[in-house]
C-alpha cells in the first residue's frame, strides 16, 4: 500500500486545481454557466450527446429502431462537447438539469417532452415504438433488471475504476485495487448470466443489452481505458461471445460512431441528420457482413 495518507478537513472546500483530466469541467454546483440555445433539426427526435458509452446506448437503439422500419425514429444528433463545457449551456440545462449527456427532446407530440438519463431515454423510446422491450411479462421484467443493473454498476466502472486507473492525477493503489476487484466481479456476474442465455434478458435482444454493451463490450475488447490486459478480460468467454455478436449488428456499427469526435476521422460522425450521413464517413468502416469494427 502507498505510504501517503490524507486526513479530511472538518469542512470540504473546492480546490479548482484538483481532479485530474476533467478538473476544468467539474464543479460542486449545478446550473448553466452561459447562455446558449440548442440547435433543432427537422426530425421529431432531437438528441444532444457525445459518443461516450452512455451516449452510444441511445444511438444504438435509434439505429436499431430505424433498421426495424420505424421511420418515426429518424433523429438529429447534435454534438455536445463535454470537455468544452457544452453541457452547461442554458439550452442543454433546460433539457437536462443534471448537465450530463445524453439528453433527448421528443417533439413528436403536441408538447415537446424532455428525457434525460440514458436508461430513461432507452425506456421511453422502447415503449414509444414497441420494440426491444416487451410491454408485459417476465422478459420485460428481466430486461429491466439488467437495464437498472447497468445504471447501478456503471459508476463503479466509469467514475470509479476508469477515473483512478486512467484519469486521476496520481496513481493510487487502494482505489485502483478496490475498483478493479469490483469491475471483475461485475464481469463475472455478466459472464455467468450469458453462459446460459444468448442475451441478458434471455433469447431476445433488448435495451438491456444496448445499455450494457457500450461499457462492458468495450471493456471485453480491451478498448475501455486500455485496461484489457490489466483486468484479464479474455477470461470472460461468454461476455466475449456476446460482445462480438452485438458488434456484428449493422445498427450497432452505425450507432457507435454517431457524435464521435476522436480517433480515426473516417470512424467519426460528429452530427447525424440523415441515414446518408454515414456513407462518406463509414463506408470503409462498416466492414463486410459479420466483421466487427470494435
């Protein structure tokens, strides 16, 4: 263990210099920092997001809905650059007072409906279009079990392990060890579930898989925080099978690059307003049938 120690003061104060990579956008208060209206496109669904794992959940579902023939799922996807503080603009805060991506404005009814938190957006869209989540029954309940499992488990992987392993200003043994143990436990939970089930809710592909895959699928492929070797992710064979199976879906290959602003330029689609937007950016990235791009 590290010899360093920290004694918390009686009253915590905000040190603007601490916090590592994302210190410039972290603050202990909510609300807008500047006035900025959000753009609005031509489709009923307006998505304001970034292709982090939480953002990818929603674009996966939207692309799957379109692939299933739901023309009403056409959407405009606008880039919210969280490293530049776009999430603190007044227009974005009006949709999501928590200032986190993704946020959705559903303008298909008489009055616009704001939907924030990725799990809530998945549930809203699945119920709206009657796809990827049964209306009633055991499969719906099981899908919701795993959807909300991800909501609870994800912070241990992202804000816990990911922060201390990849972004913290100092590598500390205790938090890395603590969160690595928890992430491996989570992978074991998934692996045991997927040993006897094709997907998380059973034989049906649901929004539960779409919520879990951008986080734990990326981890299984060694892409998340470049921690594959450290966490020995190859040992989770059933998660590997499941992750590769979803990666082969054309809608997943499209959805994972929407609002992506890093990496190979040909693997980015900063904004999405029409299906044809994929052609110039991804025609050499979608791969042959069955080829994973993860």
